[in-house]
C-alpha cells in the first residue's frame, strides 16, 4: 500500500497515534557544495576544480536509531529504506516513536552481513531491498551495492564518466548526527547529503582515467576513501512540523475495479523477486483476456492492417527477424522490434528507455507515424 494512502486510512479508521508516540518523516536533500544538486549537468565543481555531473545518487539505509536526551537509544532493528535522489525517492517515515526530546540520529548506509548475503528474492514487491525497487543488487556476487554515485566529468576537451559503487561488508558506513528534535508531536527532519563533500572531505578525490571507477575490491583503496567521505557528507538541514495528511495524499491513485471482476493469480518462479505491479490497477482474469485480445487486434493500426503481434511475434520470442522493423505504410523504422520478456520486472521500455512504465509505453507505437500510424 502507498505510504500516504496507508497513513490516510489509519487516520480515518484508528484513533490517534499510540499514546505518547509520534511519527518522524525523514527527508534527504541532495546538495553540492551547499547548494541544491543539479543532476545531469556539468555544473558542479569539485574541491580539485573539476567540472562534473551527477546522474545517479542511490543508497540503502538500515538500523536507524534516535538518542534521547538522557543518553538512551531508541532503535529500529531490521528496518530498511532506499533513497534514489535523482528520481525524487528521498524520504521515509518512522512511525510511533516514543514521545520526548532527542539529540542524535544514527543510521547505516548499507546492510549487516546477514541481510547483505541473504536471499534477495524474499522481499515483497514494494520492499526497499527488492532488487527491482532499488536496482542495487549484484546478482553475480549475491550482495548489495550500499551506495552508487555515477556521473560524468570534463577531461580536457572530452567528457568521461565515473562510477563509484560501495559494496561488500567492509564498506558498511555509519552516520551519526546531532539534532534538536522534539517528538512530542509529528515532525519532519531534513538531512542534507552534500555530494561535493564526497569528493573533498576528509579525502580529496581527483578524477582521472585510473580513478573513475570503484567496485570495492579487496585492494581498492579508493573505495575506502570514498566511504570515509560519505560518512562525513551528511548534515541536519532543519526540523519542521510534519506535513498535514492532505499534503501527503495529494496525487494519490485510487483503485477502480468492477465488483464482479475475477482476481488473477500471477505466478512466477520462486527465485524471481516479486514484481512491483501497479496497486491501482490490480490483475483480473477479465483484464488479462482483454489485454491479450488488444495485443492481437489489427484495428489499433491505420487501415486495420497490423497488430502489436505483427512485429512482436509470439512464435519468435515476441520479436521480429528483421534488422529494422517495417511499419503499416511500408516505411522502415530505425530499430528492430525488441523481444518482449519479463516485462513485469522492467522499469524502462523501448531501446532507449524513454518510457518508465508500460502505461507510458503502450500508446507510443500505436500513434507513431512510422509504426502503427493510428
């Protein structure tokens, strides 16, 4: 269930929070040298004077804890969150924290070994550790990337890329920050993550052809320096009242389904992760039949001449044995109709990934003047 919708339902169906308890929403604010981080642009300058872009800043959090003014810690064990800064996945909510004043917050960037090397297929579709949610799981080594920082940098007259991945148990990071937090009512805590500091403090990182990648190998000294810098890159940005429920539920999707619809049981192999199927469009038997009929319906194209299956032939792995596919008017496209497989686990569609969901993808071939031209 969407967190905002869950919160709304709880507010309607239950009394107020557990007596003496409050919620804390934590929001990470990406910055670069103290100013808002601009993604995908060579507008960021490192401490060494290099121009860089940031295209990815993703990380996993675990075992968050808050310290009371008397020095005791309130911990949330077996707790996890995924932050994808570029895509706006920057917050989470800690529910029912005992009321009172707190002076420190602590969390891990990464996972304890037992979780890091556990079965990744155990996590539900919406869980932060589901590989299809965070895309931070190395299947070949069966462990997670704790933090991924990627982008580009100016190298003389040409642009090069960099890819910093912190992984393996030795790169588990701990962040502890001072904070003045009154949790006698719901609050929002904003924590800044300054990517500029990842290149500067305490270790200055100079990008070069020999230092533009890090995959946390045993002898990777650069990964250790980046890990130290990441731990020093966080800081408390501010505390404010928790946003009202009306603000949290703005844009919430609602489910509309026929009362006599037949639920459809989607089965898949045990070693596959649970797919993140849309919650506002649950699978039904009638819906699956309709989808199949539409896939083979030629009326979706100009002149009623082609269906989706014309190019995505089920007998040929839902593909077409041509270098470049041909459209309804005989025009040759620029690409081959790609094979369709395991789409429930995809998070980008088309060869160039320009659609993030099947909802964004589905109408484009129908309306494309070279393809179905409808």
